[in-house]
């Protein structure tokens, strides 16, 4: 996956032009309320989730262009039909009230898939959008699937419910990899062990195989084990430790042994679990991670550690954060901070 190199938007809200050159690893965008930083993040998310032919947006812009580092680009211009409802309508899993205006239609030009207008950009750009706002379900459009779970009460709970499913799939993938490694090495070990006589070379090879098998198994589980260790360290003050139920779903236990579901965590704990679990499940693959105001509900110490923790689980990601509180990310990342006013004209 190529990283985002530049984003250009013409006539955001009908008046502002945006020109933003991005860092390949870490980008922190700050701005006042109403400056358009969250809208900018959502526009990037929505166009990258779209097909090559059309792009639907709830925000009014004239055009948007995204340049990638490999000389590919995506350009969308407002359709002459102006504001229409898409057919069929887009029905996101959950949608806040402010995201519900009539949808504007944009035509896309791109050299990513010259012969295929039906391919989604997300096929080649591993995109993770993390929204950390906590909202009650009565303000959201929620699928019947999530309504079946009594514990799912907020927007963060919806995100967690889906992530727990993804977590189980992630564990299954690790299990399959571990089984493949076991078969590969055990066959070789068995072949040497079955010899009627073994010389020094055979014994050394057997030793090497056993060590290599151990190393490979540790490598497969490294990021998962690192995730568990990090969550336990973060939640130690509230005396919670991560555990798993019989279906491999994440649960927590407190110092008395009481089991807690992820939905019983505090808002800040849910938020941190969502961020780190989302990054972990990317499996250290090249990824674009967009995070909207991660400082919400997070303890100050967690805010200071956030970028380092994300990179410890995926050092192949490009991170784009929008925030009100750039000061909490300034330690070691001052040169990655961009002010919205610096990239806005008009």
C-alpha cells in the first residue's frame, strides 16, 4: 500500500481551499471547533471507501484530490446533478445525526484501476477509521443484529461488538498459522528422530529445528501477547486484567476474580481498547489509520503514550490524527503537528 502524500480540497463548505502535504508516518492536525478538521478526515475516509466510479459525501465541496506516493491519484468533482439521494441509499451500520443530510454525488477519476470502475480503493489501501465519540443508541441508526445484544448501549459498544468478532477471526488465523508451523517442523523432527543412528550433524540439526520452531511460534503470537501485556499495564490502576471466555471473546477480571464484559468498561477504557485492537487486527500490514479526537475520555498519561503504542503494534502504518489537544502529542511529535489554519485559504 502506498501512503497518502497530499490532500487538496476545493471549496470546503463552499468557501475554503485545503492543501495538505502529509508525512508518511505520523500526522497530527489541530484546529478550532468548526475549522473543518473532522470533516476533512471523513472526506478522506469516504472517498477511500468508495468505488472508482462514484463518491458520495454529506459535506459540500467542489472537488477533492488525493495524491499517493507511488504517483497514483484519486480525483473527485461534484456531479452537475448537485444534491440527490444515491440509488440505492447508503445505509451505514451506525450514523450520527450530523451525518444525515442529503448526499452529494461526485464523479471520480483515478489511475489506480484504469480499466475497472467497480473496484473499491479499499481493496489496495487498508483503511482503518477510528471514531472515539460515545453516543447513546437512541441517537443512532442501529442494525437489528446489534439490537439483539442487551449489553450494547452506546456507539462505542457497537464498535466493540464488531471488533470482538474480528478478534476471534484474528485468533483463528493465528491458530491456523501455528498448526502449519507445527506440521512443517514436526515432520522434519520426526524424520531425524526416526533414524536408527544419528551423528553430531543430525543432533545439531534437531536442536536447530526445535529452536526454530519455538522462535516461529513466538513470532506468530508476538503481537497478540504484546497487546495483552499492554492492555494489562494500562488497566492496572483499575485492577483489571484481560481474559477470554470459552468462545475466545475478550473479557476482563478484576482483583476479586469477577468477570466483566468489554461493555462494562469505562468510556476511556473502551476507547483505548478500540484503538489498540483495531491496530492489532491490521496484523502489521501497511495501513492508513485515521483517528478523530482520540484524547476524548483518555487519561493524560495514556494520551502521551498513544502514538508510540500504535506504532508498537503496527510500524507499517500511516497515522492521521485530528485533535483539539495537540499539546498531549507534542512530546517527540512536535514536527508532525499541522494547524488547520496553515493549510486553509479562502
